[in-house]
C-alpha cells in the first residue's frame, strides 16, 4: 500500500514537473516523512539542494535531510554552479542594461504612487522627489559605465613649479666665479688637465705649485747630462 502511495506521489511530482516542479511540496513531504528522499531523481534532488541552499542550509544539513552523502551534495552544488555559469555573450550586456532601466522605472513608479497618496506628508513627498532624482542619476552613470551613453571628455590641468633646494645670493655667485677664474689662471694648460670637480682642481693647483721648481731643476740636470 505504501509503495502504491509512493508511486502515485512520484507520478504527481512527474506531472507537476512538466508544468513546473513543486519543490516546496516535495520538501514538506520529505520533512513529514511522507516521501523517501532516496526515491527522488537527481534533477528533483538538485532542485531541493538549490532551495535548501537559499534557506542557508549547510552541506551536512542538506545531506542529512536528503539521506545522501556529503559528496553527493557537493556534486549537486557543482552541477548547479555549472548550470548558472555566465558565458561571454554580447547580448548579456544589453540584457543587463535593459534590466537596470526596467528596475529603475519600477522604483520611480512606486515612489510616484506613494507621492499621490493623500496621507503622504509634504516632507515625504520632497524626499520622494530626491529619491527619483538619485535613481535617474545612478541609472545614467551605470549606463555610461556599460558604454550605452557617452561620457563627457575631461580636461586635466596642472601647474608645475620647480623649486631649488637652496639658492645662492648674487655676492656668493660672484665669489664662486672669481675663485674658478683664479684656478683657471693658475693651471698650466700643458702640464695639468682641467677637471670638472672644483675640489680636484684645488688639489691639482697645490701639487703644481709644490712640484714646479723641482721639475725645472730636473729638466736642467737632464739637459746637461752627457750623451753616451
């Protein structure tokens, strides 16, 4: 007798599945003990898994209720994710934009309807106007981000100012120029090569002044040296 009742319930579920599965009815019968969850086909069980996931049931709780292993529930969840997976489709963007416009229009109609209510206070009506304006602005921004509306060109301007770490006074510049000129006058073009560093130039001048008499004497001695 019980097997006949279960078979009749399966047939009822099958007929209901053709018009749209009554997931809640199946779940209620399982919780009442009127239907054995093991008798469900994989498609019906997967629908129950999806419904229970929405309720916030964990994998272990769903497996315990449907009398299957946790691995089976994980496979059902994976199959559900694959079914609702989003693939790249140019029409998807158009559908999303259309959905946004439709939802925005519904929100605007609801606010307008509330504003027409005789019991609505003036403050509530003013707030409704602000909400309508915000909805329209947000919709425009979303459509611009999706590429359905043009965006205004933005011009970026900036002022660049360069400031030296330290500046010299006119007197300091003149003293530095005089020092460099004095170094150039004391250097010998033939004996010493000019360098870029002022410190090296000073050292070179000192060595030149110390060694110049000795170099002249050496040159004189070398000139009087007899030829072999």
